[in-house]
C-alpha cells in the first residue's frame, strides 16, 4: 500500500438467470443445493469504487446519482467482510453504481450489484497489495466475495453457464464459489435468449432471504433436495446431448417447484400474479401450435422469463408482441440473452 494514495476500480457485471434454482441456505450464505445459471448480456450493473486511507471506514454509496436505501446493506457487507479482510478497515469507500435495466424490471439486481462490487474489491486488493492474482484466482475470489453479498451473485462473475454448489458430477464444484461450465453443452445452448416479461413491479411481499429461511423448516425440504439434485443431474446430461424438449420440461418444472415451495411454506406466500399464469398458458399453447422448442422460467417474483433459441428470435418476438404484452405491466419487456460475463472498465490488468 502506498501511504495516502487513492485507489480506484470500475467493473460492469451482468445479472444471471437460474435454470436450476438456489432455494434454501446454510450459515455463511452456503447453498442447500447446487444451482446452474447463465449470465445475461444486457442486464448489468456498472460500479466504481474509490478508496482513500482513513482511520475509520466511512461508506458513501450513490445509485444512479442518488443516495440509496441499499447503502445499509453495503455497509453491513463491508463490515462483515472486514472481519476476515483487515485491509478493508484502513480505507473509506466511495461507491457509485448504475443499472442498465429499469429498477422495476424484476431482474435480480442484487446478483449484478454484488457481482460488480466484489469484482471491484478484488481488483482493489490487488492494487493495495501490489500483487496480481492469476485470472482463475481473481474470478474465484470475486465469486466467493460476491456470494457473501447475495448467493446468486456468485454465478454472475462468469461468462455463459456457471454452477454454484458441490456436485459429484462436476469436478471442482464447491459451495464456496461458483465455477464456469465451459464447452460441455450442445452448441445450441450458447445461443439461448431471455425475453423478460414484466408482469408486476410492486415490491415483493416476501424477500428472497425470507424465502430461503423458510426452507429450513419446510415439510418438503428433503423431497426438494432430492428433486433438485436429480433435476440438475438430468439437465446436465440433456444439455450435453441437446435434448431440447426435455430441457424445457425440466426448466419449467424447476420454476414451478420453486413457486410450489413458496406456496407450501409456513407461512405460505404467493409471488405469482394472475397474469404470470396467463403468460404460462399462452407459452404452452403456442409451443404446441408452433412445434418450436422454448419455455419459461421464473425467479422469486411474478415476472416470466421466456427462454428460447436465437434462431427462433423473429417468431418469438412476434409472439411476445401479439400475444403476451397485454399481460405485462404497460407492455414492458426486456429482450436479453446469454452473455460473456463481466468487463473491467479501468485499464489495470486482471
Ligand atoms: C429464486 O441470491 O437473491 O433467484 O442469497 O438471500 O441474496 P440471497 O438470495 P438470492 O436468491 C435468488 C433465488 C432465486 C434462484 C436463483 O437465482 O438461483
């Protein structure tokens, strides 16, 4: 560390959409089960962090130029991280963040937010210690640090597909951080797209964190763990072989299982909206009618992610515009797809 010096890092990190869902966790934000996702291309958070030496850490956080309620979560995150990473106690933090997607979009903004923040922190650690990590070490560390902010964020720091959680079938997989899944799947899956249909932008009545907690005492906890492990095991094989019909069946079973778990929690809660069901029905009807391979997934909210292949983009866009937009909030949807992972916006090497 150079005395009195200011250090700065800036990263852009995408959100991700889970095909196999993380739902339920153990202390230290470790997952009850392994999950699989792909990073998005357009839905991203851009974050810059400047740090200056200080005797007591102060945190200023601005989101899109304004003070934000997220500040407290970031302060708690940094306080927590500093228990293990003492250097975080020696600086004050000026953090600025922007999203490329609207606030109400129902895209997991905590995934891209903590992904981008963790990437900046690992970058700063390199600068402060004047020591370069290897690429693998860098992103592994960023994934681990992102996980401590929000579980699903650990999958966002990798391009395309990432697995988080230990699974015997995937060498190197661990609960501590996500790992990229490279070159394993049928080429069609590298052209997946995600039409995010915005059904309802009202604040969720139950947060993901509360939902995860309800899994600890859930009547179906053991059954869910058996189910999700078998879904992931089968999905990996299906994606290797390119069995598209089964891929979308499994995708939808995962999404509906997640919401079934919410409905049968104690207390029970429902995040789906009547229009979520209308969209699901239309998707299934049009799949039958068109004979194309596509389907839906859903995160912890009412919005529907219509997942399809790039080659069907024109037909699917017409279908969205003619048949689905009337079920969305003010005709809002986001046209996204599989992406290439985070980008460093400052010129220091990784
Ligand atoms: C339904 O990562 O938002 O999107 O770890 O408490 O921040 P925390 O939860 P979060 O949970 C996301 C759950 C999910 C499924 C998934 O992304 O795997």
